[in-house]
C-alpha cells in the first residue's frame, strides 16, 4: 500500500512559529524548546506511544552528561498532527555547552494496521499496555528495542550549542519509515524510528499552486462538476514517503494551493494528483524536484493542460 497516513501528535497546545523568535537570555544557561512535526505515514491507522522522559546527552562534561528536559509521562497519538507542530518541551533551562543527542524514553505503544481485506489489526508493546483503548483486542506484538532504557536517540547533523540563548528544535518523525513488519512468521511489527532534527529557524516550506489552462474544461463525473478542489498536491521526501494535501482556493481568485510546512531542508518532489475518476496532464510534467534550503519557502506552480473522465 502507498504511504498515505500522516504522523501527528496531541502532546500539548499547538505553538505557532510566529511566537518562536530566538531570544537572548545571558548567563551560563540557556533555554530549549522542542517541537514535534510530521512526515507522512504508511497503512498505519493509529500510532500511540508513551514518552516517559526526554533528555539531552552530552554537554561540557562529555558523553556522560545528561540534562532532563521532561520527566512527566505523556501518551501521544501520533496520528493527530497535520502539517503543524506540537510542543514537547517549553523553555527548559539547559547549561551552556555542546550536546550530541536528544533522547526520548518510550515505555510503551501500539499501532493499528490496515489489512488487505479492509479490517485492521492492533500490535502493542504488551497486552496490558495502559495506552490501549478499553476492550481492544491485541493481534500481535510491537517490538520497541531498548527505547524504554537507553531511549530513542535523535542525533544532530551538527552539534547543538547552547550559549545563553533560547533554542527551538524541530523534530521530524517519519512514521512511514519507522514501523515495519518483522521478517519471518513472528507476526511482530518493529519500531525503528527515522527522525531528523533542526533548529526551527532552519525549517522550510513548499507551496504548491495550480490553475487550469483557459481552453481546458474539467469533466463532469457522476453528474458532478470536477474542480481543482478535487485535486491533491503530493510531496515525496528523499526516503520515499508521500504526503497529500487537498488544494483549496480560499480567496476565490481561481488559483488553488496547498502548503507543506515545517520541512527539514532537503530534496523533495511535488506533483498534482487528480481524483480517481479523472485523467489529467499538467505543465510542467510531474513529478518536479524541489530543493528546500534552510529557512526557505519555495513555491511551485502547475497548470492543468488536459483532463478527461477515466
């Protein structure tokens, strides 16, 4: 099945990026805020984990240093965050120094996976995991190797330096690359998270805009007029995970758009996806490769040059 669902989170209140400027603090300590964003998922219908602790590893005293940022357990539904961020840690006081890793201690979880016949199966870390809804039937085991002990490690592409200022980290969890069925006949699924991090000021976005050629008439299907609002913008990251957003025309000017926000800089492809009942062509041909740089907002425009019923 294609990668369709999105990683989401209901940890705390959503925090708009506009409220996150870097602020000088001074002294021998700084402040750190950690935000969670998402990348697209797979055929996973639910993904819930319990995060018991978040801490930084490293510091001026070397790899043995640990600074706890959060030690209050939070049970998180990862499929409730859509194209936005949620706050994991707010203004935690951190000693000045260089840090090599961010770690999440995950003490339990479950996923609900779609089957080919349309049913779903729940895979849990244990049959009595407290995050399970009442009367849930567990069909298999979700293996989460060592994450409850040493923690899930998020390595920084460059060291995180705290020097008396507020830092804001953006953590991007790619659910489509992070859960997989174990080889063989064990029936287990395994959580092997793929996570990237960056300072929020280095994140970017892709705005996809679309209109149609004046000579093109979108078809009527099942007595209903198809519009560009029935199309999706599709973004694919370097790992192959796909994310879909519906096109909208909020200002009514005839140009539809969708914005993929809070992206870790890198290479992506974008394209338009017509509804299943329509075959369409665009200019330029899709998919198109897009480079998202640090702090950059990239716009790419498509024009629908042909459309017909399938």
